[in-house]
C-alpha cells in the first residue's frame, strides 16, 4: 500500500476537526444551559467574571472558554485576558429569536447519543423507532432549531412566495399545520394573521400538550391543537395546509398528501417545507447534506420504518416529492416557491 502523505494529512486534519467538534458538542449544550453565551454577548469577560456572572466555578469556566476559543466560537483578547462574542456569533449562539439557534441543534445531537444502542440494533435488523421513543431533548431541540428558521423566513419570504395565500389569511382564512410538534410554526402564523383560524395536528400526544401550553403563553386564541395522524384528521375546507419539515418522516407520505389534497378548498394551497436536497446523492455531499443524512439515519428513516413506511429520508429531493404530490396524491401542479441553504419550499395546488 502506497500512502500519499499530503492526502493523509489532509484527511487527518478533517478528522481531528470533527473529533474536536464532537467533544465540543457537550460543552456547547452546557454553555447554553448555564447562560455563558448570553453573558458573553453582553460584554467582554474574563473567566473569573463569567463565573461570577453565572454562578459557576471559574476553573471549569476557564477550560470551557478555551475550548470555545480554539473552535472559533468565542474570541479571546490576549492583552486583557477577556473573552467575547462578535455580533455574528451572538446572533447564532445567544439569540433564540435569531435566524439560527445553534444550541437548539445540539439538543438534537444530545438525543442521538441517548438512542445509540437502539439505533445500532436498527442497523442490524431493519427495525424502526417511533418519534415518541426519543429523549425529550429531541422535541425541544427540534422546536428551537426550526423555530429560528421559521422566524427568519416564514413571514418575510416563504408565505409571500405562495400565490394569494397571504391575502387569504389576512382577510380571514383557515389553515392546518400537519406534524406541528410544539406548534412553533402554527403560533407564528396565528399571531401574524389574527383573522384566520389555525389548526395544528400531530400524532405525538406530549407534543400537542406542549403546543397548547405554548399557545396560551403566546396569547394566540385563534389556534387549536389536536392529536391526529396526518392521514386521519377530520376537518377540511382549508385555504392552506402546511407540512413543515415532516413529510419525509412519515410512514405514509402519499396518504398524507392525498388526505391534504382532499381537505383543501378547490383553490387552496399545500406548502411543503423540506430539507434542501438535490435529486442525486452526490449533489448532497456537502456540510448541509452531511447534517441531514446524519439526522436522517437516526431520526427520520427510523420514524418511517417504525410503521413500515417508505423511509424517504431527509434528503428525498424535489423529484421524489413531486412524484408523491402530483404523481400519486392528485395535485395538478407543484413548483419551488422559495429556498434557503437549509430548506426548499414547494407549493402544490389541487
């Protein structure tokens, strides 16, 4: 075997970076929980200052700060011995209302270690794993991470890109959020369009319970949340039915799409928000695709296989989604209405 030294070092450089990132994942979660990022977003602090601000032990804080600085998540001023976040870091690490909530994503990572043994068995025997069998940190992490994207894009660009939907909801319409989870997207829409009615459906009872509490806290009386499978909710006559990052997880995506088709008004709209993906695997060999294939292996595919579904996965791609919506569910047309580095937004019409 002939080893190319330059290629070996290039690979090891990537591998060591990943190893450091994996170890730092736990520290990021700890820093989020203890308020380190929020404190650093306000002012420059030494390790002693940060420990005092957060009621923690300086020696641990010092090591945490140096880990974060080594990874480029915190800046260090050697002259003063102080650490700080720049505006961009603060936006992603210390602002739950910002466009990206990175600590929320690391709650998802935390769950993946909780379910590692079950996942290993799934690889051996092909079994699945229900959404509700995951650790609760997955539910909260999913809410935080996706809510940030919805806050940044849903009202400002995704909804306006749909034909006539914003106008209908402004006048007073009716919308459904399928697979609503904790209701972040449902409540965001309800607050923006108080004249309309919004219904969130999810088959996970604990998520619906949380969504109802979130709606009370947000003072969104034009929402209601119901425990229901995506193929079995009874209401209809909707102006808008939305699937936020969930159709690819489902055991029966074709049936869910067909049920949505039948529950829409004749001039209604179905919006799919799906992970950004090309139609061929090699198109997704990039950092975003790597994240989605990871989540797909341990969350999305097992959830579908738990009920003998087709396991579309988080990188299903627009072609496969079009085949479901137009080819099998009865929609007459579908187009890509918008996109971000993380999502494609598809509009399907009956």
